[in-house]
């Protein structure tokens, strides 16, 4: 007799393959630094968890980068471009190779004092002074001696008409060693308005004029060397008769051929009006110059 044994498929197969993916990682947090972003997330609970993959790309587009398999629930991505916005997402993967759905994306832009200050000026030029303040202040968290950030804070406070704060920030910028005359010009503007501060305004204005005779404030070109001359002429005048000649010298540049002469009373005429004192005529010439060069 021939015995025939028939084995069913189920009797010779092993366990069903693992096709169940791990849970999706949650709670992503992005922390930006100088050229880097650190991503953390809530640990996925699974007996067969093998690790995680972190994906990132620029928000503006471009290719995506996947990390090596990660054993921890955090990863710092380095060599990023400051000021560029990146998108980050995480998946979990088990020992069978099943990968979870991607987590919710988070965004972050690595920064340093330079990129944050540049962003602050962008906001300032757009008239968004609250954002400008935040970015300039954040720049100081990277470098507490960064003069350009103090300069930005000074101009922000000036536009918000907080003259005391503006003066303090401009003074700090100058103490830190600025790369241009922006804080001195700002200091000239605000210190001339504060009681007892005319000598400071004069010193800042003189230095700015000596250092850059072609000065233009890059963030507001209406503030230029002629406005510096005009404000300094006003400061000279307010400091008294001893400085009238310095004021006159600047006004001769701003209003050529004005003809004003302290020793000739018949010359004390400005825009058709005759004045009885040289001081009154000089003041009138300053006021007229403001109509030509004021901002």
C-alpha cells in the first residue's frame, strides 16, 4: 500500500510577517542656533523599535536629506545656512523595517548675531518696529557686544520716540566699536533733544562728519551728510555765541551764497526778512536750511 501524505499550506508556514508600523512620533520641538537646529520629540514606545529617521529640507524647496538611523529622540543638524528656513519631520522604524507615518512638520531658521540683525533691519525698513526690536535683541543673545544690534535698537527706539532709550543704545553701540557712523548720527539726533546733552550731540556730530563726508544712512537714505551738517549747525547755535562761526561754516555749505556776515548788519537778511541781530538771522538761516535739507 502506498501512503500519500498531503500537507496543507498552513501546516508548513511560519508566523505571519510583521507589517505593523510603529506609532508616529509626536511633540517635535525645533531649537535654532548658529548654523544648526536641534530637533527633539517624544519617545515612541514599542518593544521592537529600531530607531528614528529625521528628514529636513529648505522650506523654499530643494532636495530632502534623511539622517542615519537614530537611537535617541533628538538630533542636531549642523552646517545649515543662517537665516534660511528649514522644514523637519521624523518617523519611527521597527526591527522589521516598518516605518511610521511622518510626524507633523516643524520649521526653524538657524541664526547668529549677523543674520538676526539683518532681519531686524528688514523689519525696521518695513516699519515693523516691534519685530525689529525682537530681532535686534535676539542678536545680542549670540554676541552681547555686537555694536550693530545696539545701533538697531537705538534707531528702533528713536522711531518709537523713546529718546532716552535711543540715546542709551546709541551710546552702547559707540562704546562697542561700530563699523560705521550710524550710531553717532543717531546719537546726534537724540542727544540734541535731551536736556543737558548738547555737548554729547556736538561730539558725535563732529566725529561723524570727520569720519565720513559722504555719509548716507543705508536704511533711510533721507538721512545723509547734509542732514548731519544741518543738525550739527543747530547744535552749535544752541551751544551759544562761541560756536556761531562753526554753525555759519556748515550753513555756507548747505545754503551757498547766503551772504550772512556777523560783522555786517546789512547782511542779516534771510529770505527777504531783515533781522536786528546776527543771532536772529543765523537762527532764521538754520530754519530755512531745514526746509531744504530737513527730514
